[in-house]
């Protein structure tokens, strides 16, 4: 471990004792359990200067190496060294580590929204809006570009949705550097190594030959970008046989803008930039090229994606505001359906149903019949509103984001409540 101390000189990493980490995780209790990956279980904790003078007050994630798991001391050491030396806004911040007897633990900043895989594919979570997906893609691309452009390039080797962590603002950060490796230097064109990584994300030339370059990471990025576009997993055995491998199914459709609607995530309900989707799909196509030299660099990927945040052609269907009625009306709420730019009431679903008790029975029946017919007209009107896209400027979409009402999302949410 003396080599580790030399490698981490000036890194400002804290060396924790296992007892300290037991304290901040309540003895690794189930209540603090966050999940588990290839490295081992992860627990939430909280550190401050009471634990140790000089510690920044913050929640943390404590990762415990499973001695019988897929990764071991070598991967733990790799992660400590790389994250101890590299700092970037799109790499997860390693706070410290513990190396005590056979115990190996890592302490990271806590990322409130978990990983991209859960946010994108779990049915009980709200659908990620288009611009949020692009933001995540850009941030992840910047993280990879930073690694590739080091004086001694770093190949991440395990880029996938579950290794992209999200903070409260959906800012992405790359985590899990256990498989990272130094890239080729000088006249070298590649490094040769044992094939590792995750099936469905690894570049074909790496799987076939073990030859690894920064372009291998670019391919993996293309897979994640395709997941963001389609809302599908890279590998899904629950789908028809021809659609189980996402790249094989979707890549032939990416270049044809007329076929894009066949692969776009239906949960977006059409609320995405057509131009942005076309450019993102074409970029994914390039990243997924079978020929490594035909793939763009990660810096060029960032340059291609960045302008997509500013496109103004995002269609927004009707959405609902819940607003109070005028005072003196029993504090009932009115549900107003409004659409994008139009900004006018399409219908008022809250009606005052109080009737004059002295009206004749015939008048009551007539009015009841009238309300029924009017209700039918409202239903047809709502359907037509949902079926037509109303173009809205990007500022409105950015402001409302996931607060936009989606009737289908509302039904899903109610089903899980």
C-alpha cells in the first residue's frame, strides 16, 4: 500500500477507519442501504467535522467491496488512484477510502437522483424530458472527453447507464472507475487487455480482439445515447428476438429521418425537438460505426450535442394547471387545460352544480341533459387537443420541465400510489 500513498500525494483524499464508516452508516444498516453493483453494496452516510476536523459537511455514499463479488482489490485500487488524481465537474468526487485488514471501502459524494439506468428504465419514475436527456448526454460526453484528452489518455472501459450518476439538477457524473485503464501512448495505436465490461455496451473490435482505444468508449457512448433516444435497454430479452439487441435493431433506422418515429421513446409523447432528435440519431449512428476510425472524438460529440439544447421546435401538447376558483365558491378547484403558446382556456372542467331548489322538475331534467351533451363535447375536444402538437419556445419547456402534465403519466403514477 506504500505505492498507493505515493500515487495519492496531494490528492486531498481522506483515509477513514472502518469504525468511522460504521458510525456514519449506522453500522451499515438496511435503512441506509442504497443499492448494489459489481463492486458491492452501497450505503448512505453523513460526515462533518465532528467525525474528523476539516471534513466538509455533506452526505456521502459508502461503497463496500464484496470480497466474493466480481471485482477485487485491483479494481478498488484502480478506482482510488484514478479518482484520487482526476478532478472534473462530470466525474464523481471521491472523498476518501478505507483500507484496513481485508476491508476495502470507498467514500463518494452523494448523488441524490441515483443512476441514469434507474431514472430511464424504471416504470414508476417520471419520464425524463427530452432536454434533460440531452443535458445528461452532454455532461457524460464532457466527462469522457476529459479522460481521453489527458496527457496520458484514460480509457473508461465500462461506460453504461448505471455508471452515470445524477445530482438534484440532473447533472451527470461518471462513477465506477474500477475497469479504467491507461490508453496507448506515443506510437502505440491501442492497448491489448482481457475483455471486460458489460455485454451490450462494449465495442465490437474490443470484444473480438481485446484491442482497446478511446474509440471503444465512443462506441459505448453511442449505445447510451441510443438508450436516451429510444428509452430501451441495450439488451432486453423481454422483447421480440429481432429487437433484443438495441444496436442491431435501431442502427439501420438512425440515418433515415422518416423512420425516426419508429424508434423514439413513446413515453416522450412527441414532446421533443424533431431537428434535435434527427441530429442526435445521426450522431449515435456515427458513434456506433463498426470501424473505430469512423467514429467521432468525444470532443466532437460535445460540439454536436451542445446546440441541441437551444433548438426552439419542441412541440408541447396540452398540459393542465390546477387553479383556485374565485372566492365565495366553496373553495372548489378548477382544472384548466391550456396548450403551449396559445395560453387560453380550452375548457373549464369545474362547474358549479348547485341548482335553484325551486326550479321545476322539467327544467332540472333539461339542464341535466344539456350538461351530458356538453360533457361529451368536452371529451371530444380534449382528445383533439391531445392529438395536436402546439409549438412552444424552449424557455417554456425548460421552465416547466417534468411539471408538464401528461395524462398517461398521471395514470401510471396513480397506479403506483
